C-alpha cells in the first residue's frame, strides 16, 4: 500500500507529524564504485521511531534513543552486488517513550513534530570501532575496579600504551594496539569466580505511553533487529518478556497476524534455541488486581499458545515490571507447569531493601518456586563493566549461589540488544578481575541455581512493592470494568456449562468466550489495569470492556434460553412470574428488584439454591420486615431483625449492631461511612504513587448538599439518601440500603469527580481490636498488620484487596465489602476503602 503512493521530495531538517501519524519515505541509494570491499551502512536519525523495509519485508528497526541508527547494506561491497537499490522507511511520529509534553510521563503533546536529523550513505570503519570498544572496556576496568585492585592499573596502563602505539592517520598501527588489549582480555579467571548469565532482552509495554496499535509496530521494530543480530551472532540468545516482549503470547499473536514473514523467521530461531519463549502468560499482567480465575486464564491462554506455536510450554514465569506479586502466584505457577520465577521490580522499594536475589518463594498453600532477581536490579543493562561489577557486589546471596542473570537490551518502549552490547560482553567472557560473563539461557541459569539451592532462604507470603500504591485506585472506570467483566464471564461460563450438560442442541461458545477472555486479559496488562497509561489507552480499554459486556449479555441470554426456555414460556392461568438464577455455589436468600406487569419496579424476597433457579410468583413476606424511623434530630434508624443501624443527617453511621448480640460496632464518638479527602502530590510517578505523607493531609468531608432523607420506608427494603460536596467542585450522592433478612448494609455511591491531585476515601472505625486485618486475594486471603511497628509494617500504609477486608477478634468482627475497588487499608481499628 505504501509503495503505491505518490512520494514528494524530503530533506534532512524537515519535520513531520503530528503525534501518532505515520510517514513513509522512499530512499533511493547509489553506492560509489570506489567503495568496493568496504562495509557500507545507511544512516537514519530522526526524532521518531523508524523501520527499514526492503522487498516488502521489514529488515531493521531504527530508534535513536535505542542506539539503532544504521542499516548494514553490505559488510564488504562486491562488484557483483547491486550498487543501486531502493529502500522504504516507515516513520512513526512518536519516540521510544511516546510523546510526553515536557516530561516522559506527561500527557502526549498532540501537535508535536518529529524532525529528520540525518540520512546518509557511509563507509563504516570496523577497525576503529573495535579499537574504541577495547578502550571502553579497559577504561571501565580502570575506573570501577578501584585503586586497591592491581587489575585496574594494568588496564589503565594498557589503554595508555594503546594510545601511544596507535597513529590515527595510519591504520597499519591498529593491530598492534588491539593486540595489547587482547593480552589483557585473555588473562583468565580462577575457578571460584562468579558467573553472570547474560541474555538479550527487550521489554515492550503492551500499552503505556503509547496505544495498543503502536505496540504492534514496536514489537516488529525490536524483533526484526534481534533477528538481524542473530544472523551475525549465532551465539546470541534472546528472551522477550511480556511487556511487549516477544514472549508474551499476545504480542506474538500480533506479529503473527501483521508481519507473517518476520514471524516465520522468529520460528526458525526458536527452533535453533536462540529465540527463547519465557513468560507463560497471555500478557505481563498486573500481579495484584486480576482475580484468581483471571490469573489462571492468563497462564492457560499463554501456555496453550506457546504449546501450539512452538511445541513447548514455558517453565519460567517472567514478570519483571509489575507493581507487586500476589502470595497466590506460587500455587498458580506450579499448577500451570512453572517452577521458576524471574523479576526485579522489588529493587524499586522506597522504604526497605529486599533481602534476597535468589530464594524460594512460598505461597499461601505452601507451594514453592525458585525465584531470581537479577542483582544488577535492571532488565535494561548495556553490557558495561560497571554493570558486571554491580551484579556481583550487589548480590545478597553470595556464598549461597555463584551464578546470576544479567538482562541486556533497551526496554519498556522496545529496542532490545545492540551489536555494541554483544561486543562488550565478548571481551569480558573470562577476563581476570571481572566476573565470568557467558551468553546463556533462562534454563541454563535456573538449572545451575537449582543445583546450588540447598542453602537458599525462603520468603513466605506476598512480594509487596513499596511503591506505586496509587495503582490500586487510579482510573476508577478501568477497575470497575475489570471486576464487572470478570463476573460476566464467570456467569456466562456457568450457565453455558449447565446448558451443555442438560443436553439438546446447545453448542458451548468456546471461540466466543476465548475472544472475550483475551480482551479482558489484554486489559490486565500491568500499565492498563493499574491505570498508569495515557488517555488513548484508557479509551481503548473502556471500549474493550463495553464489548465484553455487550457480547457477554448476548451469550448469557442464549445459555439461559437453552437451559430454562420452557420455564420462560407464559402459561395460561398462571400469575406473572420471574425466573431467578443463582450462579454461585451456595444457597442465597436476597431481595431482588423486578419489573411488574405495568412496567413498574417491584421487590421480591427469594431463596435460590446453589447453582440453581427459582420461580418467583407471589412475593414472599419476610419474617422480620425492615423498619425505618426518622428521629427528631433528623437521624434515621433502620432494623431488619438481623442488624440495626443509626445514621446521622450526613449519612454517617453512629451505630451498627447485631440485634441478637447487642454488640455495638461503631466506637463511641466515632463515625463510620465517613468520607475523607487527602492531598495527593507524589514525588514523581503521578498516576502510580500515593505517598505516606498524604495521611497527614486528611480532611473529613462535611459540606452537606442534601441532608439524609428516607427513600424507601421499609418492608422488604428500607433506604435513605444524601448528597455531599467534595473539595471545590465534586459531588457525592449515596443511597444506604437495608434489605429484609440481610446481614449487611449496602452503600450505593455515585461520585462526580472533578478534583486534581486529591484522594477520596471512606472510613469505618470499628469497635474491634486485632493486630492483623484479613484481606481477600486470589482464591484465598492474606493477613497484614494493623500497626506500624516496623518499617515493613508502615510501608504497607496503602494495600490492595479484592472483594473484602475484615477486622476480627474472637467471636466478633466487621467486614467491608465492595464490587469495584482494590485500594484499602486497616490501621489500628479503622477500615478504609480508597475510592
């Protein structure tokens, strides 16, 4: 399509745009005959990301920020080779890290222009390049080995001799200078030296500071560059982590669909053992917020894809850049055929330094996985001396293991390894004074760590990242969409399975469900579900949720019709009836709302068996109807025989008690359902972080717009509503509902949010004393301290939970439930939900 367009002349210095546009350049090259026998490169430098195409295939990614600005036309020009050729350059009007206005994480500048800085045909002097790399390694040894190390002086004096020997105007002097460097590099280590397993790596976020669609091209640019490197360096191994890393199944699927020629080359290198699948999940998902079933589906879809495409499943879970790791993950990994785990994100901890780099991680059921954090604390190393020495010095498990990983290559926005990185590593493969560095694979690394594992320590429970706590709450509509769509897909699968089991003509919608699950799993990527992405990505994510809701509702209707079609047929003489389905595995008695014959909403009390149904005809009367009374002071009392509550005019709970026990839950002088506003001004990562000092800025919300009024007077349901002003221009309306026979109070809350750098929470002080609160996580629960005794405790001032958190003592407790929130805390006796 691009080749068929009409091209106009362009010059170096021209600018193109705006942001997110694509420009194609037709580049006609003519190599001088005098360059015979020389290495010839095409140089391209621009502010945007580029891709070279030749013969309708992508051949090289070009990204100035990723130190990839040249395409090798020939390593030694032969007379028989064509001296004239035409290339096409595809220029994406965005940088490696998007197009932030002013700073990297600022919203994109929609009007930014991208300038072509250089377009040249050049002769590359390989001898000079090799000399410069030699000198770089020697100077790195001299600088970073330290004055107490004689090798630093040997390297320094060798570099000095090279300068003396080398005449830059006489290339015949270059070999002698290189021989001096080779003599240093060939002096070998002793047997006890630490071994670094270096692996090419390319971390590409599936969406972050750029939309999903741009990620597809980032994958192609990065991976085609890696393929070119592998053709020249057969020893190179490459691992791609989810973040758009090749080895996330979603990204593979993108490349397979959009770049089939490149995908075929990748498959060849997979077969050779150079391109190595790691990851195991559909995308590199957030490690905290997806439900247990979602995490299972991440592994299921990922492992199934790898098995189908490459004939193997992943034995390593590769999740280098998510914002904490659930204590349930070890059990899920083991259940999905994975016994090894690699990450490095806990090196970002703001408060406590994690005490290990290689250890066993034990989950809530006792499952263990061998875990490794590269001691260099990065997945974007460049193969420099300083990084090798840091890897050894920083390793917190010296003496227990003598091997560690080093991941080299540009990442986050793609890029991957470069030839210079490889050339640095080759010179340090076994050089006295430096750790051994070998190009390796995840399997080789973990195999040797398993052999050395007898002295390793064990970490029990979650791997909590002491940073980015705001991601549990940022972008409320994304959080709500995730929870709702998880529930929708659960219900569709339950009802479809029951319909299939009943027999008949119903066909299980496997392909439709897989499509919807993959949309949901894609949105669980670790910069989308946490909300740490640009608005374009948010809009895409919300569209995917809308599609899951739409298609899910249709599939659910089809399953119900097949399962209960005869029950839905009206029968003569029968009163108007309603079919009620229960997709949960326990009996439920609840008040439901249904549409009556005249279109009016009516209430009914119904009991539905586990995974069953009930027909509601005549409404049941509760044994104890809800009583609602307004007191003289404007407060409202509600009781249903199970619990009794009292609300003041601002909707705050002044009393909450179990009727049978007479135990009061709200402490004297305190208010539950108290909204509070906090300043939210983090140090840097705005959408990611909420800092501990925000707790010092608490302001109770007390500006009443509409006082508490009764909205339903009792019977099957009692309710009252009120409205508040929040901050300068936001409003909150809440309806508080008590149903017959119900052991909990419901709060339907609608907020019109117009604040900037503010954080809204709702607090429930309770008359319960416990040193630990319990939080729901995937397929289980976790206890966290309610005190700040240690730095590890107070670093958890804001934590994540799923549908509930609970504070209990012997025989009594209070739980706070939600249907769309994840941020929470429990300090002393106050349960808090972040809104």
